[in-house]
């Protein structure tokens, strides 16, 4: 059975902003597009969909030396919303800013940086300020290279911002040392912020300084809140910058006489991230990888949230910054079943403690020499049973000789980006995305065109030569790209109809019908993978670039999916109907337009009172961010029989089975996965994960999220499942509240001044920003 998907209009938007070129089934398309991807033009107007396409394609053409034929294909797939470049490139591609070497990182969704020196911390802040997701391996063999903290830092004063007249501001930060006094004048630029942060870190271990240092911070050159950021875009809001220095000094002060602990390293990174995202200057995402036996790190987020006797939520202020990143534990040997069971149980209760199996990650990341499953499995067995050194020697003797530097690089390619879908070592990766919900399952030629267009858009960025040596060297050894998709679940419903949904409801059993479904799924997935690899390799050969050895992945796709109403990534939707919440700065023109359009607005999860309780009034003076609430219905919700399928009852094993299908037949990096499970499923899921690792089936890492019978969840998360009756009721309320049926007209009413946003978050997904933990009873 084939159910035709909804199609986006292929008609060009031209310059007519009142022309609707988003699907009618994507109610979040307008706010997300104007928040995350549309820039202001020279004339002061916002770009429409066609203008965004032409801008970013012009950048790809120049950087990638694309042929006219390639450009025509990519334009067709973009305009029809079937294949998109990364969210970062939609925002920044084709601008003068991204053509500068020091800004190349701003084109990338995600990165990973090894914490071996203070410079690594500064680089991660710099990357986050450009919108990149940041990953870091915080294992002892890396952080033991950091210097010992020997000096106590006292922050004596921090000036107000915005004092210096615009034409007298300096962009570079400066450091002046007078005896035990340090004077830091912070420059009005991205690098200025970063250098001031780095100065403090370096001062803590500088043997030439006094053992107790008084620091005076001058922020007078920093532009005040509301002033535009001309290069990358958005508006300044240094609301948390004044607090950064004292919090960094406090963290460093606890480590005097020793090196930083893993959690202290994490907090130092995260405090910078808090500063960056404050007031929605940027949206950030992070991944922190800890050793499997790091007990302090494993419990770092425990009791992050709590409720008082009145049901009000509060967050521990000392741990608040830890929300900036996902945490995972790295296993270099195969964990026992009991270890996996303990980890799954812990994740049910706290949302933390995910397992990453490093040998599989390293094996996949050496696919240029481990070219088939047998070689990959042989490497994994040597690594797991005989250790990393023996696996290193085996690779070198079998496929080398490699230089020590390259061999080190090859054995450390298990770094993850914030949502865990990219593997590498000191890497940058750019992720394009195919919207499968927009493509007819029976039209293989259209599928080929979409994956080819996506592959070309990521291959172009391999022409970047990074300013920072560690990233430049890493790309020489290991160029990587990532072509992802979203809407796979929708695609399969369109392809196989209600019988496929019923098979899911039954747990995806290995019946004759189930085997047939799995063969069809695998055929689609494998064909798409081959198209991507062939396209990327052909491009690299044509332009004399080193071929990436892994090209495909699946990202969570929480933001771009909203442009077409796709179920994110490979995942089933939360329900046939749900409330989708989208973050905006308070009083953002787009959020105000959403209110006129009938959508409701509530304070964000970040806005709390003096007791740490969430605010209720979006116009409360303490409120800084808003959540726009949008009732949503999936495209196939009303097909025959689909409404009777309870997605909330899809078993954890069914989800895990589908995820592993994608992992085996499509993904060459890792598949970003969040498997939702109930307490009675803990043992079954633990067995499935353990067996997948034990039998070398391709498992690397997945997030696990507790599911509750009544759909209970943390308040104000991005998704909240609702019934058909609730959806209809909420839709009626939208209609009742609506004072303007034309979103563009509503936006024009409020749209004055500069854009407040500066593109999508790293990894282009809200899912990487969630504090995964069980709510209190």
C-alpha cells in the first residue's frame, strides 16, 4: 500500500512575501523559518524562501566550484524542500562574513575538540559563539595534559557595558599586569569575549604571576543589549557576561594545587555556553564524553531538578550550567550485561549515564582500511579483549606504517558531536538533510536526486582550509561529511500504509510480514547510502580532495523538520498530535506575530523566580525567553486506521530495532537516537543493547528517555503529546485568538530593527538542549 505524502509547492516565492511556499501541514514553518534561516536584506526586508535559497547556493557554487548542472539540481531540491544544506549554511551561506578564514567554523553544525590545553576551552567558546555544536572528550588521557591551577583569582570589579562611544570601541581584548593586579579590557568582538575568558584560564596556571591575583574587568567597550551584530547576524545581549568571570574564578579557585577534575572541565565549558545563549544571542548544544569509571561525572546531573510541596519546579543553581550539554560514558571494552542494565536503569531515573562503545566508533572511523564487516569485527575484538595499544599495533602493522601523529588520530576518532551522530577527532562536520516526507516512495529517481543534491552541498565545504592548526590537520587525515534525512517514519507510512503501523504496534515481530517489511526498509536505506557515497567520492576525485571514509548519518533534525512537518530523523513522532514549543527571545517580533496568528506564549524553561520556580507570566519582568506553543498534527494522522494506532505504546524494542536498521543499512557515522521506554522495559532494552554490542552489530551510542503511562514529562519541553479532542480544542482556541490570518502581515507589524536571532543551534535541533531526567513524583 502506498500513501502519497503531502507535497510542498514548487512555485518560486519570488519577492512576494505573501506567497505561501510552505506546506499547509507545517504549522511551525513560518516562525521557524523567520527565526532561524531568514536574514535581513540591505533594504531592511527579511529574505523569503527563494532568496535564502539563492544566497546559500551562490556560496556553495563559489566555494565548491559547482557546475551549472549540479547547481540546477540543488536549486530544484531546495526550492521543493526535498533536500536542504545544513541549517548553519541556510543561515550563513553566501554572506561576506563566511568567506573570511577566521569564520569558516560558522558554516558547521558540529565539532569536537580534545581538552589538552587552555586553548581548547577558548576554541570551544569561539565555536559556540559561531553557532557550532561543541563536543569534548573529557577522559584522563586528554585532560591530564592541562596545567595545574596554582594561582587564586579574585575578581575585584567588573564594569558596566556600553559606556564607550561606538566609534571609540576596540575590538581586541587587552591584558595588563601590574604586580598582583590584572586589568582585562574586553574587546567588542567574538574574539574579544573569548580572549578575556582565556586570559583568566591562563592566569590560573601562570608561574610568573603572584599566587593571589586581583583582576579588574573592563566591559566598557562591549556593545549593549539590542545593538546589532553586523557580521554573523543577530543582536547583542551581554546579560550574563558580567557573571562569567566570577563563576570561572570560583571554579578555578576550587582546584588550586591540582589539575581540574572532569566535572570542573565540563562546568568551565558550560559556563561560557550559558553566557553565549543568554538572551538568545545564540542557541548552543554540547556533548561531554567521560570515562566509564568516572563516578563523579556519572552523577553530575543527578537531582538537577526538584519540585517543592506546591509542585513548583526549581533547578540547582550550582548545576544549572550542566544543562548546556549531553553527557555520555565511554567504554573501551565490552560492558557486561549487569553494567548495561545498571546504565539503562540509571537513565530511566535520571536521564543520564548513556553508554558509548568506543571500539565500534573507532572501527567505523577507519573504514578506509577496515573495509568490510569482518575486518571491522576483527579490530573490535582485538581492541576489546587485548586493549587499545594492541589494536593500535595491529592497525599499524596490517595497514601502515603510519606516522605516530596519524596513528594517534586514527585511534582517537570516537569524539561525538552534541547529539552523537558524528564520529571523529578534533573535527568539524557539516550536515545536509533530505526531507523524505516530501518524496513519493515510488519515485526512486526523485529520491536519487534528493540524496545527490544533499551530498553535493556537504562535499563543497571540504574546500575550507581552517585557520586553527589542530582542525586543519585533522581534516587532512580524516575529512568527514554527513548526509542525513528526516521524515523516515513518515516515508514508511506513505510507502507501506497502516499495516506497517500495526506491525510497529505489535512490536515489529520477526514474522513473515515483518521480514518483508524489514527487507523493504533495508533496500531503501542501502540505496540512499550508496548514492551519497558515490556522489561525494565523485566530487572529491573531480576536485582532487581526499575521500571521506564515512559520509552518512542521521541527525535529530528537530528544527529543519519543522519547515515541512516531518517526524524528526528516524524517530516516530511523539504522537499523531502534539503541542510543539519553539523558543524565542522575549518580545521577539516573530513571537509577537505568532500571538496575533493565534498561538499561545509561555515563559521558557530557563526563566525562574528567586526560588528557582518556573515563571507563568510571559510578560513578567524576570522573563527573558518565550515558548510559542503550536498544536500540530502529522501528515498521515487521518489516513484510514492510523488514528487507532497508539504511538505512545510503541515498545522500546520496536524503536531499538528500527534504529538498528538505520544504523546497519544507512549510517556510516552514528545514528542520533532517543529511545523512549517504560520501567517494565528496562531489562529487555538492556539485553538488546548488550547483545548488539556483544555481537558487533554496529551499536555505538543512543540516548534513553523515560516514558510514563500518562505521558508525564518535564514541563514545557519541545513536545507534548495530546489527544485528537485536545488538538481540535486547541486549534479552535488558535482560531478564536487569531487577530490576523496573514502571518507575514502580522510579522510586518512588529518587525522593526535588527534580527534578534543568529541562525539555528548547533546540530540544528532543540533535542540536544534537553535536560533528560525523570520528574519527581
